[in-house]
């Protein structure tokens, strides 16, 4: 959740207001058309267009207020926190669903993309304050990133790159993202039903499969957005960087949802560390992240667990106990994901307290055996990617943590063949794990 460097580079060239407006309108209609096609409903097109317009108008109002000079610096900072925690307030009051990765759409359709939008806006208000440009309106309201991130913390023009250069560089990311999202994500989705068995063995199996599903779904969408934005001339953050090329939980979070990590670092980690030290800053940061995902007991436990293991790992690494930091890393990820994806606290208590009988364990094993062939193939491929990310993390094709091993030409041919074989006729089945709430 904490990254060592900010993703912001204010020295890069930017788009003008008119160009930003044109790109966002174009992207908005494209995304709305895809949504309308998937839902087989023309009215959905116009609803989605409204979804794009509302964040843009709200951003203009917020930027105008911050630029007006009516708010002193301390009030501007407080305003950033208010915007960030508005998500927690909306989930606590039932106006929005929690973000547990099970693609639950918001009860209020006009809050489409609010989680990512409000986080991006909070970052803008915090980092730029009165110097915020109105052109940032279209960074934040860009429908490419409203759906499932990354946060619009850094958007730059790539006009100095030719179209050919952009295609050469970004198209392999697009293929990799589609492979992750369509082939692996759709393949793994049926396996998530194992969480209905409500026992500890099935719960841990669910934690493993759900972690893989969230990775390929969320990272796949992020890679698609990164590639499409790059091809049309916008540099946005690379939100995932081979998170499993990690030997401990600290390294893991250097590759997972980096745009959110950058926001949390500026909003919580740095100021709390200055007051109370590193360990307190880590705990506050993870609990803040938990509140952003949803105001539930499960998310509070998830945040506390990740924060505690992060703190323990820092202490172990300081004492040169790297192996112990590695040992506690995989079970933390699996158990935390099980907690993250369990719908209610009562269900979580049932799972933890229910040590399955031999017969129930056999049922869980048989459930896995009976998964569709496509699901088993997707599971095997997902596990293989995780193993490759870890086992070969120091080799030249993986050390940069930018999916170079999947962007090799021979690999791209294999991925494209898999997309053709497995994705045919299934585009309407795609879901974003975080549900655009």
C-alpha cells in the first residue's frame, strides 16, 4: 500500500483544455457504447453519458472553489480528507456498496465510479491546491479510469511520441490486459462459488482463487486502460507491477494498485509518520484504505491484518530476518483476501469456526475437480504466472516489474491465440471486479 516514489511528474507536457475535453467525450461515448452493447439496452448508453458528465461538472466546481482563494491552506487540506472519507460515509449509510471485488454495483446509479473519482479529486486538492488547473477536470472525469482505476493522479500528454511508437510500446500491454481480464478472469469466475460452503478449507481455497481472480481482473483492466490511454496519447499510471515478484508484503504492495498507494502515502502515511513514527503511520494508512473499500467489520479486520503484518515485516527485515518476512507473506495474502471477499461478518465467523469434517473436505476437493475445464486451465495459467513472477523476479525479463516477459513477441502470439480460442462469444459476460461503485 506504500510506495517509495510519487507517481506525479509535473514537468511532463500536458494537454490543453479543448484536447482533454475531446478525448474524454470520445472515451465516454466509447465506454457507454460497450456498456450498452453488453446490457443489450440503448437507454444504458444515455445513462452512462450522464455518468461521465456529472463527475466533470463536479470537478469544475471543486477546482473553482479551491482556486478561488476562499479557503485557507489548512481548510484545503481538510477538504481533501473530507472528499476521501465521503466514500466511507456513503457506504456506511447505504448509498453505495462496499468494494469487496464481487462486482456489486452501486445502489445509486448516479454515483458511478465515485470511489475512484473522489480519491483522484482528493489527491488533486491535497497536492495542487490553489494551483490546480481546470484541465485536470478531464483527467479526473475520464471514463477510462472512472470504471476501475487507476486513480488520475498523473496524466501526461504523449504528443511527442508518434502513433507508430505508441502502438509499438502500448499494444503488447493491451494484449496482456485482455488476456488477463477475458481469458483468465472469465475462466476463474465460476470458481468463486466455493465460498458458499462456509467452512475453513473452502474459505482458504476461496482466498487463493479470489486473490488470483482479483489480480487478473483488476490488473487486466488496469493494463487495458494503460494501453488504450497510451495509444490515444495519454500517459497514465501503470497501476500494477508484477506484485508477486515479491519476497515479502512490503514488496507486494510496491506492485499492487500503485495509484491508490501514492494517494494514501501523501494523505495519511507521511503526516502520521511525522507525528507518531513509521509503525503508527502504517496502521493508520491501512485502516484508511479499509474505510475506502467499505465501512464494515470485515474490512477493518483486513486493514488491521495487513497493517500488522506490514509492521512485523519491517521489524523482521531490520533484524535481517528476510526468510521469516517471506514465510508470513503468502498466508497473509490468502487469509486477507478471504476476509476481503466474505460478504458479512457473520459468514466470516462461521467460516473460521467451522473446521470441516472429512466428508466436507472431500466435498470441497470434489468441487474443485468438477470445475469447468476452462476454469481449471485459467487456474493453472494464473498460478503459473504468479510462480514465474516470483521464481524469475531477478532475471532480465522480470526485474523491471513491467510485464516484459509477457510482452515478448513469441509470448504475445500465444496470448492472442488464447484470446481468440477462449473469448469468442463471451464479451458480454465480462465484469469489473470492483463494480464501478
